[in-house]
């Protein structure tokens, strides 16, 4: 029997010979950049066209043309939400872990598991896997934030669960700031099973920026500038088991060295402008833009201007490390597999 005949016979019975298998290339995904102007225009038009009661959330997804299923990457999804003055995005919960990074506005809050978390520009608010959460805008202006979710990963594992609240609003049972009092200071934590997957928490921008500036004087990473990781305050580990949230400061005239790793990273430009070299091309970015760098692609950042640049990012490194698949290479030839 000829090989082609054997392959055809196997295919008729939904079988395939391993001799035809090739190791899939992880370079199928490609970098992509989304411009703020188009996104903001879409959000403002959506806020006029779609009532908050018409959709679970008034949000616009970042969709890479290189990723199936209309996702930002194969593991992390970025969307941007807008809530008008006086509106309430009603409570629900899901086993996707989610974060809210505020990019415009103030005077709103997210309620998570009975606690209010105020939202101002630069704040990061956590809504862990399977926590009840809702959004209120009590200000006189719209508020816009970035939603980061591990939805593509959860969907790939086929374990997505979602539940709407039967009540339009859930009661507030904790004082505002109570999570900071319980988790924000060094002490011997008493962990339960839920805290390992993340805890409701708010990282205030004023504290984040103060720390960035302080560390920029002496602790600069040659590949990422001054980099901060938002840790789980209950465990000291990554933000979530599936996602690490990070923020980095690129000083004026900063040029980082090149590296690559097996984690995918999605970025949002919170301040300034610059460019990122990926492979043989460059992504030119400015405040409000977002971009994705797929895994195992050489990249470096540059801020050629006189003002500082700040990038907020989310990556899937926790998953890669848990599965013993994290690997990193640097432009100086060193390798690091953790």
C-alpha cells in the first residue's frame, strides 16, 4: 500500500498517522497595535447608542487579526468599558479572573464581594475568579477603564461558568478600605482556598507612581526599565494564578535591551509615547494605545522623547511557570528557564 492510500484510509475513519504531525509553530500570532482614537470614538458612540440595560457590559474588545475566536491573545483578553453618569452595571460573577485599570475619569466605584473600591485614573481594581462584582458611576462624567480577563484560556479549557445576580444591586457589607487594612500590611496571613486565586483589592495610582519614581533612581531592569508587579497581597505571589499585572516606567531617552520569553504580554500606554521593536519591525505608540507581543518574539522598548512613558501590562507568565514551561532568552546570549 502506498503511503497516500494509507493516509486516505485513516482519514475516512477520523484517524491520522503521527508521521504527518509537525510541531506547531508558536510564531503564528503576530504583534498588533490598537490606536486610542478609534477605540475612544467607538466607546463614545456606544455610550450614546447602547443602554446599560441592553448589554451585560458596554464594552469593546481588542481583537487581533492573528488570533482565532476574536481574542486579543490566546490567553488574555483586553476590553474597554464605559459607564455613563448615574449608571449601574449590574452584578454578576464568573470564573474568569478580571482586573479593572482606570484610564479616564473618577467618581465611580466597583463593588466586589460587598466592598466598594473607588476608581480613579491609574487605579487597579481586582475582581477575582467567582466574586460578585458590579460597577457604579456616581460622577457627572463618563468613566472608562481597561478590563483584562483570562477568558481565552478559560474557554480553551472549556470550563467557563457565569452567573447573573437576581438582585439589581448587592448590599455593601464591608467598609471602604477594609481590604487594605486586612491585607495591605506585613503580617502572618491566614490563607483560605479562595485567597490563592486572588483577592478583591485596589492599588491606588498615587502609591504606584510614588513607588515607580522611587525605584527609578536605582532599580532599573535592563529589559523593562523600572518595573513593578502587582502582587496578591494575601500570598505575595502573582496577581492571579493565570495573569500577572505589571507597570513599567521608561525614563526619557531610555532604550532597553532585547529579550524574548514564552509568556504573551498585552500592553496599554498609560502615559507618554515611544516605540517597541518586535522582530524586524516597530510599533509606534502613544498615550491610550494598546498592543500585544506574542510569546517567544524578540522585543525591546524605547522612549526617545523628553517626557517619561508608562506602560501597564498583563501577561500569562504564572501559567507558564506553573506548567514548567516558562523560558526566557536575553540579547546577551543568556538563557533562563524557571
